[in-house]
C-alpha cells in the first residue's frame, strides 16, 4: 500500500491520484470536524480542508509517511472560523449524550476514558467549552483526533514542549481537584511516548 507521502508526490504529476488521500482519510477527519462543529458545518470544513490540501500539496513535508497531522492542521485552522459554532456544539453535547443523538454510548465512554477525568459528559462538556481556543484545539486533536503530542505539534506548528505544557494546564482545568503531579489525565504510562505506545510507520 502506498504511503500518504507517495500518494501526494504522485499527485503532483497525476492530480487524480490525490483522490486516494481523500478516500483514506475523509472518514476520520469528517468525524472529527462533525464532533466539533456539527454535521452541516463539518461537511463544509471537510470539503474545504481537502481543497486547501490539494492546492498546497507541493508544500507537504515528504519525510512524514502519513498526512494526517498535516490535514488536521489545515482543518484546525478552518475550524477557527467557526468558533461560535464549536462552543455551542460543545455546550449542547450533554443533550446529545442524553439522547445518544451525536455519540453512541461506546464512543462517549471511549472519549471519557481517554480523557480520564472521571467526570460525566454533563460536567465535562462545559469545561471543554470554557478552555481557551488554543487549549481546546490541543485537547480535541488529542482526544478526538487521536494524534500523538508530536503530531499535534506538527498540526499546530508549535514545539512539542508547548503541547505538553498546554496539556498540563488542561488537566488542571478539567479537574482542579487532581494534583496532576502523581496522576496523568490522559493515562500516560511509564515507557509510553507522548500518550501512546506507537511506532512511526
């Protein structure tokens, strides 16, 4: 199977090849932006993300085998145009959780478990909405985008140390009662690299 990097390089001479990248990642990105903005705005952002990616494909860093961090970075910048919609979406997520209209119970449980805040969705959603835009961006790329700290740093164009410090602040804000010095909200274990046991392809 071709890597994303190989697909993008091939698309420079064969533009139609870029459709493979859409087929590979549209589902993942679509779910992410829909969670943040709702299905209608999410579809618009998803389409625009791939249009922007196509027009900028020559600037892609081909040392990365996967294009997901790059695509998430583009999507995140477009989401910034919809901040009000995103905040409303987060604040109303407790209703979606109650009616299971937005999340299945399994998806909701997985999100809460990943955040490891031991809080109900009713308590957590307003706290996420109250985070600063940069903190919320970082948290959701981790929790919903399933990116490593390194990939988040690439997506946002910041040092990985900045991502770590933001995550430390987020832990405190989501659960002020927890000291954070002995327990990590994201469940990072000894030997784990930036939140996951994962090798780069």
